[in-house]
C-alpha cells in the first residue's frame, strides 16, 4: 500500500524546481539569422528545465526497484520450473542450455542499442514497453506447446527485460542525481531480493498450480508495472527535437562521445575482468555443485549455504553504494576489489564446515556483488545527461558479453583441476581491475554539458 500511495501522490501535478542554462549556437553572418538566434537563445535561457518533485522521485524509485525485482524473480524461477517443463515438452539438457544461451545473448546484444532508442522515445515509455514485452513473452511461455515455441516466447521476454538495466539505471540516475551510488546499489539489492525469494516462492506455487499457470500469474505483475511506467515524465533526457534522421545522427554522436570517454571504457573493462559477482554467473552456477559434489552436503544444507550468497548480494551493494556517495568512488571500488580477491582466495581453499562456510560465503558474495553498482554510479557521473543512455547501453553490452567466457573457463578448470584452482584464478582477475582504476579520475559531474 505504501508504494501505491507514493505512486498516486507522485503522479499528481506538483510544482517543480527550475534551473537555467545558457545556449551556445553557431554564428550565422546575416542580420535576420542573428536576430532569430538571439530570440532562440533568450527563449532557451529563460525556459524552465523541469525537475521531478519529491513524490515523483520516490514513486520512480519504488517502481524501478519493484520491476527490477520481478525481472530477477522471473529469471530465477525458471530453475524451479525447468523440471516440469522438460517433462511435459520432452526437452533434453542440451535444449535447456541452448534456450538459456539464446536468451542471454539476445538480452546482452539488445542492451547495447538503447542509446539509439531513447533518442526517439522517452525512457519511461521504453521501460513501459519493455515490461509489457516481458508480460507478453511470459504469457506465451505458458502457452508454448513445443521447444521452438518456447524459444520464441522466452526470447520475447528477454528482449523486454533487456531495457531494465541500461534504461532503468539511467532513469533513476536522472531522477536522483545526488545519491546515485546509494540509489543504484539499492536498486541492485532489491533486484537480488527477487532472486532470493524466487526459489521458495516458485516451489510453493508449484504445489498449488502447474507451471503454465505460474507463467500466466507472473505475467500480470509485469503488465501492471509496464502500464504504470507510461504515466512518468522523462527528466534530464537527450534532445528529441528534429527529424528522425537528425535524432539517429544524434544517437551515433552520443555513442562516439562515450567511446572516447576514458572513465567509461575503463569502468566497462573493470566490470568485464572480474570473473564473479554478475547475475547468473559463476556464483549461481558452480557453487551449489561444488558444495554437493566436493563436500557431500544434502540438498537442504546446500540450499541454506546458497542463501548466504543471495543475502550477501543484497547487503554488499547497499553498504558499498552508500559509502561511495560519502567517500571517493574510485577508492571504495578499489577497496571492494581487494576484498573480493581476498575473499575469493579464502573460499577457494576453505574446507567443509557449515557455520564457517555460511559466514564466508556471505562476505564473499557481499564483496564480489558490490562491484557492479559502484561502477554504474561512476558511469553515471562520468558522462552527460545526453550521453548517459548510450553509456549504460555500451557498459552492459561489454560487461555481460564477457560472462559466458568466464563461465566456460571456470567450468573447464573445475573439471580439470578442481574448484580451488578455478576460484584462485578468479581471485587474480580483481588485481587487473585495481590496476585499471589508477588511470581514472573520480568525477561527479551530473550537470556537465555534452561535448561538441
């Protein structure tokens, strides 16, 4: 109820705070054009730049957190639904792996294109359409009668969910520019809550309904959130004036500026080289088999220990995100990378022992999961409002395209040399990230103007 009360207040008309900015136009050597230029400059200078009200900020924060959490819930619940889906549709493990790979690739590639889309459509509408796409794909998943139909359905859901990270983070960064570190970290942590509750909730739902009905029920949540997004305004948005060709050229120019931004590229590299801590990565895939096969733990014990990883991924981003707002972002990120490397080494060589393992996995997950939100806050600071969508799009494209490589490398090492060797290698990757950060500048420049 608190969310809906805040949302209702946020969608009512409110007075807005205004700022002014100067406009630099190219001089044209005619009296008429000079007069027109002067008039346009005067109008632009006096024009109000709308800022979201306090209620709008809270409503957008709640909505973005909730939709991101439902997004994670849908992805994680598939692990519990696959046995029933495989039995009814006659799927093999290879087909399940192929389905997962196709969805992951679609999601990653589409994340890189939203810098173009937001030059034509407001961020809120993109998120609204994305959630409606998730709802459609989820509904179709419940109707799928064959493997090809399931691929199409889950592919549509993946296309819809691809907007959540780049456009969602850009949106909350534009609504709440003064606390980007804490806000992005909170968004990440709430999304991880969706991952945490997905397994027990999906299990409980399977006791009272079939897997198809679960898809139908969950699609309603995405549809409702998608419709609500359409009521929000787009603040600190890129310029959407001019013809379609001009806006497309503006999108290309934005990507070019981002690719010339040293901080942005270094942040993408830091995210790429860290082998653990990403959604659906090494932590989620290999730790459960390690605990079950190497230590011989029963499923209940493995589930409890995996809960420690989920809890750490909720707590770590919030703590480090808050500290990065108060202290140096670069400094805090270096601290978290050092702690990630040490924790990885510790867990790599840790023997059986439930209490020690639970505490160790909690801290390990908290450290390794904190890297993403901190790098995202630095991205938001390093680029202009006009280029933020392109920056987040490229960041997530580059960062998540490396994930399959780390997953394959880790799996190969676990088969050939064991868990300790695999995680020791991952611990060394954080050293590269620490070194890269020495070439960066800690800048918080949300009000900068785009380069010419």
